[in-house]
C-alpha cells in the first residue's frame, strides 16, 4: 500500500486556491483538498517585511506522487517562490489510507 503525504500550500486568492484544487483532483494527483480560511502571513521578501492575506490548502496524496503534486502546484502558482511544503503521514486510519491510494493515479 502507498504511504500517505500531505502537501501544504498558500495562495494569494481564494479563486487561485480553488482552481489549483480542482486541477489536481481532475489530474488524479490528489484524493482530497481542504481549503482553509484566509490567514494573515508576515514574511521577509526582498529585504522588506511584508504582510499579506493568503489562502492555505491541505492536499492529500501518496508519497509516490507528492513530488508531482509539488511540481504541479508550483506551475499553477503565480508567485516566483510559492510556499509549498510536504510531509509524510506517520499514522492514518487504514480505510482512509486505502481510499487515498485508490483515488490517486499512479
């Protein structure tokens, strides 16, 4: 059975987050996406401290496809350096893990 992975990314707008989730689902790269409420992010960019509203998403996939998900999110994202990161899931309900693996195309 495939191991599960979570990919986390933030987008500058709710529409871009939605478009990304729909594309990844249509392409079979993820089994599920959670779009979270907007957050206020504070970060340093090009020597300046910035503040912006961002729209986070949590994408559920397999470890076999997590690199593909990261690459696709980066191509869909309008930022030059998008915040995209991933980690392997240590423990999951077996039925859920099987469902994710079945939904994600190899």
